[in-house]
C-alpha cells in the first residue's frame, strides 16, 4: 500500500520553502509515496494549525512540515521554532500519525537555510515514509514469544 503524506509548508521565507517543497515532492515520488495534500500556512509558527487540519484526513498517513526560521536581531526565531516543534510533536502523538519536522532553525542565517533546504526536506519525507512503513509492519506482526524487531 502506498504511503500517503501531507506536506504543510510555510510561505514565510518563500525563496527557501519553495525549494524545500519541490525537493520533498520529488523525494516522495522517488520513495514510492504519494503526496495527497499540500497545505500552505503563512509561517512556521502557523504550521501546527495546518498539521491539525490535515492529520485528521483519512487519506493522510503522515505529515511532513517544512519551513525556515531565520535568525534575526532578537530571539524571536527561537520562540517560533521551539513552540512550533513542540506542538507539532504533540499533534502526532495525539492523532497516532507520524509528523516529520523539516523546519530549519532556529539560529540559521538565510545562507545556511538555503544550503540546508534540500537536505531538510528530503530527510523529513524519508522519516515520514519510514514511520508509516514501520507502523504498518508493527500492525501486521504477531507476537510468538520472541522479540519483534521492526526496521
């Protein structure tokens, strides 16, 4: 069965997130997964709302979150990234579906974010697909008095 993923992508720092989205869709196809939804949100801070909306859909097995939180003159980037990451994790646990974090930052410069865009997107998609596959393998496994190892 094909893994169906939703991608929640921030519009803020669009020059970076556009690259991330393109690479994520390309890598999902490479892995044999289907991108069933792309949900755009204004910024990374808004991504938990996007996750909450798409994670409930029965045609979504996992969610990939993409964004770039660039370091400014204050610690605002830290607040944004930490709060978004915490809530994203909570939503995955609450709904029992994998949510892969592909948000660059905090503390990244624009140049660092551009350099890491493709890698973060690819790793997030790969994580989501692996978790769906492992969850399905665990559901199929039967305990027969020996340790079950899901890889």
